C-alpha cells in the first residue's frame, strides 16, 4: 500500500477567513487531522478551522506542556512516531499550524524527528507580524530597513543587545514577559510610538499605545511594533 | 453619497492558491481594482489573481519606474489622489499587493499619502520569508532565536554589520545584488548551509545550495536563508 502524505498547513493568525485556499483544500482532503494542543486538549490551531472539521476525519491532539521553556524533545519524537504510523497505513495527514508552520511553530520540531521516508508538503500561512501591522495600520518594514523579529522570552540583556542593533522591530510572545520588555524599551529610548497589539485578527483584538497597557492582562498572543528610530524618510 | 472603502489585499508570494479567503471575497466585491505595475504595465500582483478578474471591474495600474532606489514620492501622491477620486465617487477599491501590504510593499507609501478621511482595511497576506522556508523545507526561525529580514540592497558594510548581530536570517530582494551578498556571507563564514530560493511557490521555483548558484541569472524575487551559526540545539 502506498504511504500517506503529510501536509503541514499554515492557518494564519486566527481569523478563519485568513486561511488560504490551498490550506482549506488540503484540510478537507485529509483523512487524519493532527494539531498541537495544551495539556487540557484545547487547540488554537484547531479552533481556527473548526467550522470545516467534523467530516469524519480522525483527529490527533499533540499535547504540549504549558510550563515555560522549550518542550522536551520526547514530545516531538512521540508526535513524529504517531504521524508516521498513520502515514504507513496509507492515510493522508494534515498537521494544523497557527500562523506559519516554520515560523516559531511546533511543526519544525516534529519535522526534525520524522525520517526522510515521508513526503511532507509545507503550506505557508499568514504570520503574526503581518497581522499585527495590519491591525495597527502601520508599515511593518519599508524600503532598505532591516526587520527584526525578537521573542520576548529572551533575558533582559539579550533583548537590549538585539534592540540596539535593530531598525524596525516586532517583539512577539509577550505574556508574562511584558513588564521586562517595556522596561528594556524605555531604557533604550524606544518606548515612544511603540504599538501594542493583542490577539490580532480575532474578535477580541486590541491595539493600544504601549505606554498605556496594563501589564497584568497581557496574553501570549500579543506583540509590540517598534518603528525605526526617527530619521528623514527617503 | 457615501464614500467608498479602500481594501489593501495581501495576495501572497505568487501561487494563486495562497490567496486567503478574505482577500478573494473582498477582491470580488470591489468595483475598482488598483495594483502596482512596471512601466510597461506588467503587474505581478494582478497576475496572481488574474483568473478572478474580468468581471466588469475598473482597473487602475500604478506604474513604478524600474530604476534602482526608492520611487519618487510623487508616484505615491498621484496614486493616493487617483484612489481618493474613486473613493469620493462611492466606489469600493481593492489595492492588490503581492505578499503582504505592509511588508516592504508599495502600499505603505500610498497609505502615508492618503488623508485620514478614508476607511482603509488591511488584509495581511502570506509573505516571502515563510514561502521560502516552506519551499526549502527548513525552519525559518525557532524557539528563542531572533529572525532578521535583511534587504540585499544595503551596501556591503551595512550587510556585514547586520549579519554580525543576526541569528536566523533571510536576505531578500537579491537580483543584481547577489554577488555582493554571497561575498559578504563568505567573508563572515556563513556561506555553508545557506539555501537559495528563487520564485518561491511559482511553477518555476528553484531551491539550491547557495554555493552553486550562477550569479548572472538571479531575479529580484530570490532570497537566501541563513541559519543560526551552529550550537547545541535546545
């Protein structure tokens, strides 16, 4: 029997309408649907496409621990083994990815653990930096500028060092790192004009000047857009 | 009469199937379709969605000069004035953007020249860095890494300085800057493992180790993926 194929589907930042035609077609065609989930089974990726599921597809939730830090490699190995089992039985598998499969996604870890025996098709998706810029209605990056995407999880000194050499910046994965990030931005003089975007493209999206944000309420899916330090525009 | 609304539609990297459901819905509903074009009228953005046009929509090509450097501000001002004219007449206008509207796109320049009198809806799209990573089947950026997006148009010293402080990197807009970029990567020891991706997601897509690319044939829509200098994975 022919092996199944694996499709990693980038589903975008959260609005189901930001799913691509290709991801939707491949989602509907797959007999197995796998997705990352929290320990209690909730899956943001699955919620994005929930309206198109329930068509008799088998579902596999890959549960990741919610504690800080990178997940143990065993989770990726086990996930890869479960997917490989499905592929060996001839099933086509769609792995659901919020945003893009290869932009800070769990799928990269799974992909590294899969043997080269399987055909893997990667479908890129709309990513959170672009969704945040659209929500805030400001350019993410222009002309000859460099764009830096910086995870808020870095230690304070690492954040400061990276900001010092960056032009246009988006800081992602805020959550409990928010107060630290704001402190660093203030100390390097880049607080003014910085824009906070929470849950971009979802019904409860919020866009605020960074200075007025209450640090107690910041979720993981929140970002800060920091523009190039001012200079004559070219 | 009510003013029309302006929709900036991110159409993704080139494969028409990577258009989002939202962009397609808004494209079909608009009575006017505007897009950036070269001096001879060719428009990459229009080609992505050509199969969905020809429904009696009025088309406006915004012609940008093909010479190097940023386009003169007058082009943006004129484009904004033409769009404003349509909006004043009550027409809904879809502005087509290859990739994403706010990621190095011409739309940011138009947006800056439009008065605040108009409702502008920005629809993010799949961007070339994510498309290139998918084409190459390698992670774009993972875990706590910073991602730097660096335009190849920078001078040699500027490229070298930015590479020195970068982890995961994608260098975009290669074209005639290719030889310079490869020279810089070689001199900072980051040539090995670098991957060249040309026209990601189009039928003539090419993925090659950087070292074997012929610098004479490199188009503008080509990128180089440079991974984090090797260290134990965490």
